């Protein structure tokens, strides 16, 4: 009895992966073995960078809050210490947005802390 191979499923799997590597440079987009390796590495980077994204955004928010607080004569650490002591439940993302896009509202928060 001849060996049975599911060519339909194999072809579908390869086409699916090659479709996902569309846009890659050189052989990474159309040669099966190279594309498979590039795709696996890309997934690894995607997982790693989803974690790194959270760190970089937190860093950006801290810089924006610091800049906004210093406009009103307060350092970042002093501002965050007072905000926690006052029991204001705003996270860094919201505070950074207020500092950037709504400076009047941020100023009101700073004045309530002084």
C-alpha cells in the first residue's frame, strides 16, 4: 500500500505562512524554509516587544508628568508623593494626557495639591 500524504493540508499550511510573510525582504517572503524561520523569529520579537511597549509608554508618561509638574514649580517625585497622599486615583496615563492636552485641568490638580 502506497504512503498517503495530505498534500492539500500541507499546501494550505505553506500558503498561509507565505501570506503572513508578505512584505518581508528578499527570500524571506517566498522561500518556504527561510520564510518559516523569519516568521518564527518575528513572532518572538512581537511577544518580547509587547512587554517592552508597556515599559516605554510608562517612561513617556513619567516624562510628560514631570514636564507638566515642573511648569508649576514641582518635581515629579514631589508631585506623585502629594497625589498619592491626597488620595487622587488618577494613573500616570491619564495624568500625562492631562499635562499634554489639557494643561488647565492639570494646573487645577497641581493647585489642589499645594
